[in-house]
């Protein structure tokens, strides 16, 4: 499936209109179904969809581990794609007891939640032992930007990467939705047998509570963003023992929570 397409435009350049062209990011409806029942419909970039389905199942607690996912099939239709996930009998039975249907636009990470309790779920305290230097933070942000091949063509997609000190940027996924990008990355790491807590997530978007929640479920102790966080994201990261680093641009950044994981970051309580 194509991830971008060229479109003709009429551009204003140098005080006059000229014929031009621009590569635009592809976006398609992706239904994620479990054992034959549709559970979520996301607007996503049609790439790495098995990673998306796998990561979504893990980050949403539908599958506790890869062992509960028996198979994934990507089925293309006329108007979208169905990512068909087959769960083990026990996981499918547990899912049947939940009443959650998510259907929303690309910018929404919590569409369809039926209660405030579901949106504000209690997170485990992350005990990841990772430590990073200030140089690592700058390298992580720069490496993610350099690896955004689809965004360079379209200027319209987000990215989520996984950075490990001494290894660099190990993996990256892009998508029109920032939540989708992180789910794709989580799914890819799980399949590769890598533990998110051994490195840091780095994202191209603002830091909202949903991204902190997904990082906590994955067990990732450091979350880096090029943009600013929301107040609720900071409060949630503080409770979940996640080091939140934001506004990471060039060699400058701000640490909002748990600075002990960053060298020379042993500051007093921030949040």
C-alpha cells in the first residue's frame, strides 16, 4: 500500500502563481478486530499495520503479552483495511467482558472510552534502569528527525523512535497519528524481543497523557519529545515514575519529572 501520493497544486511563489506539486501523506481507515469482532477504527498511515495491531493490543491491555496473540492478518478492502487479530481463548474471553469501542479521527487517542475511569486508568510504577546523558537526549531527537523519511516527503506525519545509549536509534515508525506511531513502535519492539525499558521513546509530537500511558504499559522509563507536554501528562509521568523530557531541540531540553535518569539531572522534585 502506498504511503504517499503526488498532487498538483497552484503555488504562490515570488509574488505570482506557478504550477507546482506536493507529495501528500496517505491516510486510510484501519479497523482492528479481535477474533472476528471489530474493536477499533483508526485513521492511519497504511504501513507497518501488523506492528500497529500488535502494539495496540499490548498498549491497550487486550493482550498481556505476545503469547496471547496467535496470528495477525491484514485484509485490504475497497474503503479501508481490516487488521484481523486472533487471540488465545482466555484473552478473547477477557476482552468479551470489556465494553469498549473506539472510533475516532486521527488526532484522538481516547475516542470511544465509556468512562472517566477508563481514560484515567491507574498505571504501574515504571522501574526501568535506563540512564542517559545530555548528549544522548540531543542525539535521540536528531536521529529521529533524520530518520523521518515519510515526513520529509509529506511534512504531515508523526514519528516515534526507540533510542538506546551506545546503539543509537534502534527503531522508528511513522504515522499520521502520534498514538498510532507509538503503537507501531511498541509492536515492532515486542516482535524483536527488545524491552522498551532498556532505552527511551522519542516522539515528534506534543506529549499528551495517552503517550505517557502507552510508555508506562510498555515499561519505558524515559519519554522524550520535541514539543511541550500537557500539564496532565507531567502529573501522570510523575506518578508513573517516568522521566519526561520535552522541548528537545538541538542541545537544549527541559526535564519535567524524575531527572535522576539523566546525567547531571539530579534536581529537586520538578513536578
